[in-house]
C-alpha cells in the first residue's frame, strides 16, 4: 500500500506561517526569484509547479502574462489559490494532483517555475513532464536548497507539522539537476545563489 504524501496533511496556514517566519523567510525569497523571472522573460504564459497558496502570484501582471497555471498536490491549497486570485488573474488555470503520477491538461507555457519542488519528487519522472509543457521558446526556472553545516534541512519552527516533510525531502545537488536536465532535452543557461534572511542558501538555475 502506497504511503500518503505528507504534503496532504499540512494545513496551508501552517505552511505559510512557517515559510514567513523571520528565521525561515523562504516565501519572500521564492516570490522574489519568481518576480525576477517574470521581469526578465515577460512570458505570455506561466506554470508554477508546487504553487501552494499562490505565493508570488501577486507579482504577475495579467497585461503581460495572460495565462497562469498553478499545480499542487494538495487540493486545499488549490482551492485557496482560486479564492485569492480568481478575480485578479482572469487567465488562471488550477490543477490539483501529483506532478509525478498525474497528467494535467493544459497547453504549453513560456515559463515553468519550480521553487523547492525537486527536493520532493523523482527528477527523472518530472523533468520530461515539464519539458512537454514548455513552448518552443519556453524556459524552466528552478530553486533548490543548498546544504548547510549549521542549519537543518527543515528549519525548526512552532509549526511542528512541517517536520513531517523530512521523510520525503532530499536535497538535490545543482550539478545533478543540470546533468539530468541535459539528458531530458534542456540546456542550462544561467545559475546563481540566493540567500534567505534566515541564512539558508539556494541555487537558482535557468534552463532552455
């Protein structure tokens, strides 16, 4: 019998509360990276894989990006994203399901954003799926967490349920992500390190 994914048991309020803590501050980092990608590439369409409650969606200009696709494994997160953004983003398409096992019926997009996704999925399963959902000019922007000698992989916080994710979280070396991306038809064009206010470092990689 397949184990239930722990992401299905974490309330959105706990996730967002944890990510917004000053000593975590990852929600802001992910939103800022997303905003930078939107500004740089001006995509007419974008898909956010692992969109949670729509973090960063407020940075999207519907005059530029007319289609916004959100995918998340937790249907409660998708319902809340719909409630929050259905009026401000008229081209919103939302899908609840597991990117590893489910197929999503949306047209290819110009940009896919995967912030802290690959720590929780099988890379060789997900990269081909993302590739199939990119337009000929499409780009993939990823964010992966880098190891730290002083900070645990999942930062301790009052939201104790977040620690359930430790059973499914595995850090992904950026070099490994790049090599697997090449196998699946991508070429890395950029990479740089970002650091959260909580002190953790993250590698941002762009693939074409």
